[in-house]
């Protein structure tokens, strides 16, 4: 004999199913792409500070939850990164600021991946966070390796030539810094 469902169980089942569905609709864009860690990393690369990154990250998620509760969920995953970008920029602009100046540049070397592997994530984040905006956001998006070219252009609101110049000069500046701070061993 099959167990029967009484009328009291059906409403509670419907409520729990609707909660699960509702929650997934709020963050579906991020959960299905497993982008929550990438969103935090993006904030961290822009701010260079874990506390500021966490605040920007959490504020973005709170804003998304509020929008979803009002029936206006985030339209796509880039919304999360755009919102987090601006929150991270605002957070990083408070406190100590790097001194203005020009950085040396060096051609990107074939051994740079080995040099980068020697870095702690904090070192990369501090270096990127010291770049002026919009170069800082362009480098964060580039090194995160999460976006297509079209997504980076949309996220950063840049034209292809501008993005290429920002990333290119940033990579050359980063290579000069790597050469000065991180030894390279020829194998």
C-alpha cells in the first residue's frame, strides 16, 4: 500500500519548493556558472585588500538580493561584476593611495608565467590595485581569465583599442616589476 499525502504536507512542500526556486532565481546567474569565487577574486584584485574586497563582494550580493526581492533580478552575470567593480573602486579609493608616477616597462618575457607562479595572490592584487582606473579594472578582468573579449569590453565600457592599450601597457609594466622583484631561473 502506498503512503498517502495528507493535505497538511502539500502546502509545506509547495512553500519549500518555491523558496528553493526563488533563491535560485536570485543568484542563478552566478550559481550555475560557479562565479561567486571569481566575483570575490575580482574585488580582491581591484582593491588589493581582503577586507575591502569582502565588503564590496557582500554589498553586491545584498544589492542583488534586494533587487530580486523587488522583482528585478540581475539581468546577467556581468551585472554582478559591474556592481562589484564600482563598489571595489570606491572602497579602494579610501585610505592610502599610491604616489603618482610612471612605471618602467619591459617586453613580456616567455618566462613570465614561471615568475607569476612564484607570487602570492596578495602580491598580484596589491600590484594591480595600485594601477590607475580604468587600467586597474582592465588588468583585474584580464588576469582573472573569466571573460571573453566582448564581455570585458561590456564590463569595462571600453572600446577594443582602449582595452588593448591598457592591458598591453599594464602587462609590460608588470613584467618590469616582475624582473625587478622575482628571480627567473633558466632551466
